[in-house]
């Protein structure tokens, strides 16, 4: 099952190295990953394939790791109930334009190296027209849990729309 | 302008502000500036003979005090020699702060003399690893290191210090207070979950408390006892949890798991509610998962949320400090006023007693050969109530867990999760440094002892009065046992007959030592050695064919215990097979 994990960390390469080691040791199959950096720290967005029975442990393990914070976990939601979308625009550059046109007010949470995570603000439901079920580079999601305290969702490294 | 100090001086002042009283270490080139400052720093330093012993000693110190133990080594091989000890501390959640020297900053990454990627190697062995880049960062890094070591789930932290940083001068600015005094322990449960847990406790007929090292880390032994007694719940502990609940208490079931007692494992199989406190459902405890407490609802109390549902799915989790959580449970039970024991609970306790009578932990008490269990029982009877027991790894470790009467927390030192041979003796040294006036006894096997016995020099040099009991069966006993039981007695590379004479070896270091080969001599030797205020060693020659029972075979469940050897084997046959080459 596909999950998207987002997190932020101290601006310390040691912490990022530790994260990569955790992903390896916990046997996560990484389908896509991107890291972004700003003076205040790093952010990481990863699509992984792992059984649903493991994801709780992975989420809790990451949020308990020193130097890591604001961990969020999203489940692949192949229906109109999805309220987030992860897009790899290098798969289809028109995807971003389509989302922005069809869903005004959508908010970019993360953007880096052609990968985007949107929060869809369309009464909480993803229109069928762009649910893009099965479309490559387009992953509809629903958020399962987050350790973020604040309501602000943008990750370090996000580019404002 | 304030006064400038070197990085070394700042480091030592930072350690003093963390109330560090002793450091276990071994100097080398990269840390020479630090040792030069240590010369007049007023912090005690114990010179070990191998860096691994420094890590184990810091670990032992931490287990008995609850405060971070500190070790200091040089770069390269000094740091790599620490990794086993740090990994053991991580597995057992022990607060250790490891200070490692590093080559000058300008040489990092250039394969300099005695350079190693210490931080890289420490990543999977620590909670956090820091590379200090400038002397001005030392106070905050040390403060953070101590705070992280004791916060949440405790564990080891490494601070890597380039030589150039130790020599750099700057005006320091120190954070207020000591990081270790303010551990962060988040509480994630709510009052509704506490009420639900108490509902489950009061509704159960056959409850069981399954307690691990987390109760000791949290200082929650008093609250545990209160809950057990108030709700009449029997208590079993893991290897790490020994001492958290008094062994002689009527509700005590001792250790569960691979070498747990029959009554204890059977109780696990039949309980209808299991309350796990500070325990992680380790495979040595659970055996085959689908056979572990199969009829029980489960409540898990843990400070680390990543342990919840990791190995065993539970019905309710209360994430937070064990001390606070147990207090909340007790308060809720008291609030409900249900203090009488329901008849079903009485019957449950009586059933457990019948299982104890049916198959108690036993050994041949009348054998003329010295039985290891007899040695351990005798020490338990004669040692003071607050004696600290350190063990190495192997059969003697399991026998000590089974037969020693632990009355108090923080009196048991065992490398439980990683199972590191060589741990016992240096850990005992660390504990003795923390409590110079208490009895500290190290039960070690002849195999594990040979890994770290070079620190016999340390205990003589510093007059550390550790008592060493070598449980000598002239073999790697636990490996031999497995080869006997599970590999059809194909004994391979377990023969330790070619070992030194431990008595002569100890005497060559200046330590009084005795060999005991007869049962009749055990008690007198133990009394004599425990009454001595100097380091002592007894080499107990025990039955080499003795096996540790019960045992749960690999892949089996707790209900599939092997309670003893096959009846048709006689002792001579086993010994003949054992030494056949």
C-alpha cells in the first residue's frame, strides 16, 4: 500500500543520514523521495510502499527520532474522498496547471524539484474530473495523522503558490 | 570582555555543570588537549584498559544511578571500540554520553591518522550524534546531549570533538541548569483512556502485569507495587525488569519468556488481561507471537509511542511516563472504591500457585558437583539486601535471573537486548564507582570474562572492591546447550578448557582469589569474599553439563516449554559426548 510521509528536520546532515538509515533498516520500499533545504532546516517528502500494519510504527518511530519534527502520514486515497494530491510534474507538466485551474484555492504544502503536495480546498472532496485515478505521477491522498502542532501545513522549502 | 577558555576547559566545565563526578576513559592523540585540562579539573577519571570497558562501565553507572554515565575515548579505533557498548545501551535504553576525540577539523574526510567516521558509525547505535564544529558550541551541545540521554526513552548520545575545537579558545556562554535534570517525557494519554484501562482491569478475572525496564527507568516501582497490591494482579518481569518488583512478594512470578518459569509462562498463556508496562514484547519474551497471551486483551503503557503495536497488537495504549501513568491508574481505582478481591481473582491466584508447585524452578541440590544455581542462591542468601548484581551473558545470566532474589530496582545490570559478552565485569566497575560502599558482585562466565578481564588492572589501580564470581563450566555454555538440544550434540567450537587459571591470573594483578570445586566449600568461600573490602575473585568450577531450563525452543510458543532434559540421558553420557573430539 502506498503512503506519503512528510517531515522536517534540524538543518543537520547527520539527522538526514539517520533518516535514510531508518528507511533502509525498516525495510521501506521508497518509490519517490525529495529533499528540500532552507536556512531553518530540511524537509523530506517520500512516497513509500509498506503494509498498513507497519505504518503506525513507522510514523511513531519517525516522530520520536531526535532532530525530526512535524511528521505527517498520508494514505493513498483512490476516491473523491481524497483531500490531498501529490504530483510529480516531470511526469506530466500540465498536471499542476490543471489542478490550479480546476481547484482554485488549493494550497501548495510542498514544492521542490518538480514534486508538489497540494491540500485540496474544494469542500474537502476531490472532483471526479481530476481524481486522476491511475494516472502516472498523480497520487490522491487523505491525511491519516500528523505530529504537527500548528495549523500551518507548509513545509520548510515549500514555494508559495 | 570576558575571559577566554579552551574548548577542553569549556567541555570540562560543561560536564561539571551536568554534575558529572566520574568519567571512564582511555586517552589518545586526538584528546590530549582534553586530558591536559583534566589533569587539574577535579573530575575523577578511571583509566580502563579497553574502550569497550569504558562504555560498559558508563552503562553500569547509569543503570544504578539513573543518571547519564560518561565515557571518553580518542578518535579512530578508540571511537570504534565504543560502538558495541553504545549499541547495548541503545537496546536497553540506558543514558550514556560518549565523548570521542576526532582529528582536527581541517583533516576530517581526508583519511587522516586515527580518523574514522565516528558520527556515521554511531547513527544506528545512538539516539543522537553531534559533531562539534566550534568551541563556542560545546556548552549547548553538552547540555542537549545530557537532556536527550535522559528524555523520553533514555539512551546513548555521542559527541564527537575535533582536536582543533578542543584547542580553540573562546568566551563560553553556558545554558542554565543541567540538561539531565529536566528530562522531557510527553504524556499522550487522556483521562478517558485511563478510565477505560481501569474498566478493563476491574472487569478481568485473570489479569497479569508484564513489566519491563521502563518501570525502572521511570522510577515507578512504588506505583507498580501499589497497583499490583490494590488490584491483586500478579506481576511478571522481563530480564530488564528484574528488581522492579520484589522477587519474594506473594504476587511476584519472576521472569517470563524463553527461560521463564513454568508457572509464569503458563499464567501468560491463560491470562485474560495483560498490562504491559515499560516492556516491548521482545521475541525472547513472546516466543511465537500467535501463541503469546492468546486469550488476553492487552493494555500497553510505554513512553515510546513507536513501541505500541510494533510486535504485538494491543487493545489500548497509554503513551507517557510510567510513573505518571501508573499513578493515574491507581488514583482512578481508588476513586471507584473497588478494593475487595473478586472471587475469580482469588481463584486465578490460587491456580498460579498450583502451577508453581507443579513445576518449580529446580536443580539437583544434592549433587556433589558444584551446581551454578546453588552458587547463585548462596550469594543471594548471604549478600546484603541492596547488593548490586552484574552479569555477563549466557547460562549464568539466566540462572541468576531465575535464582537470585532481587528486592530493589537498580540492583541488576545485564546486557539484555544486545546480549553482549564481556559486559558484566566492567559494568560492575561502573556501578561500584557510583556506590563505593555497597556490595557489587559480578557473575561472569568463563567465556565472557575473558573478553574484558584486562580491566582487573583497573580495579586494583583504583581499589574498586568489585567481587567477581566466575561461573566456570569450561565452555561457551549457552552455545553448548543449544548444540546439545537443537543440533543433535554436534558440539562445535565451544571448548574453553584452554583458558587461563583465573586464580593465578587474578593474583598476578594483585587480587586475592580462590577456586571452589566442591559444594561443601561454596558457602564459606562466599561469606569470606563478600566480607572483604578489597576486590576479590572466586573461580567456581561448576557442572559443565548443566543446562538452563525451562527453555522455549525457537519457533515455539510460551506454552511449549521444555521443562528438563530427556529422562533417558544420564550425566556420564552427556559428559562423554561433550568432550568427544
